[in-house]
C-alpha cells in the first residue's frame, strides 16, 4: 500500500517524462483535468502513451475506452485505479 501523495507524485513524474509535457510535475494539480477545457492539454496520442506507461510502471491494464475515460480524468482518478489494482494483486 503506497502513500497516496507519493503515488500521485510518481504518476505526475511519469506523465511529464513519458508525454514530454511542457509543465513540471509540481505544476499538475491532483484534480486538474487531463483532457479538454481547463486541462493540461493532453490529446488522444497522449492518452495511448499514458495507458502504456501505466501498464509498464504499475501493471495497471486499462481494458477499453470506457474504462480509460473514467480512469484518465485526472491524477487522483489514476492514483485510485493504481491503488485498487495493487490491492487486488
């Protein structure tokens, strides 16, 4: 069981590294949308890279677009999904 804040920091760092974002991990808000208006500006290619990175780094498999839409809303929703996955395995 990971500390939620540590987990969120790891997810943000992974996002900055994998998606070559023009922001630092510290600039990404936990509940800031990843896509759409007021977001950090990710697109569908970023979403795909994020799914691959989550699988590689945390073993979290996102089975379909509906699941991705729920999980990839913001850092908090990703952290919750990673946490649940870790508890289930």
